[in-house]
């Protein structure tokens, strides 16, 4: 199951060198908000989803991006609400399948915080979970919401330099659990 979430890349869709390296939160919010509120079409309050650079600059001005720690999750939740969407964050989830799978089944992608390991550095990064694939025994899995280790999540990687390779990437559940920080932002219409 894959949701038709639009894909954006912070390296392809942003020209500002400062934000190219830092825009994962704004890029993820743009993807999820635009999934719920199609581009250029105002919602019932007349709100249109801004471009990624505007989202990023506004976040920096309003304390939603911290130069030491990156994206402030509460800010992303509040910005989604300003766009007329429902949003909340969860932290310290021990069973990813309960809330994330339920959200995906309801047609809502989920922004998650993961560790990104490069050379000897670990930094935090946001991606959008856009679907999942289960083992063959569907009825058992639907009843218990348990994903087996050879099941996978589909996600949009905001840091890709290639738009085709950045969307609908796959990650097995075990790998996801090793890199997931236990933090998720749930946004719905």
C-alpha cells in the first residue's frame, strides 16, 4: 500500500545553499500538506500551502528551526494546524505499528525522525512514511497490526539528489527500528 504523496527534494527543489542542507522538516511538511491540500488550491479558509523555501524561512524567523538542534517538532505541528490540518506528535512510541500503520491505513502519511549516520557523525533527519508492505498472511496481520521483519515501509527521502530515487524508497522494519528515534508527527485533513 502506497499513498500518492507528492515528492520534493531539498537538493533539487531548493536553490538556497543554506537551506539545501537543512530543509528536511520544511520539505516533509510541504509533501504531507500538499497531499492533503493540493497545490495552488486554497482550503476552505483560503490557505494555500507555501513553497518550501517560504516554509523554511518562516520557521527560522519563528523559532521553528534551531541552529543547534534542527527542526522543532512542535513548530511543524503548529504550522500544519495553521494550514487548516489536524496534527499532533508522538514521542517514545514502543510499538510503531499501532499508530503509524493505523495512520497510513486511514490515508495519512507520517513524518518521522530518524538518525542519519554519515562517516563518524550521527545527526537527526526527517522523512515521510508513505506506505508499507506486509507479509503474505494479510488477515493475521490486519487483526494484530504486527509487521513481520521482512515487511517494509515506503518512504520519501527529502535529502535525495535524484527525484526518482528519492520517492517510494523501501526500508525493512528491523532497519527502520534501528534508526527511528521514536518520534512521529501525525497530520490529517
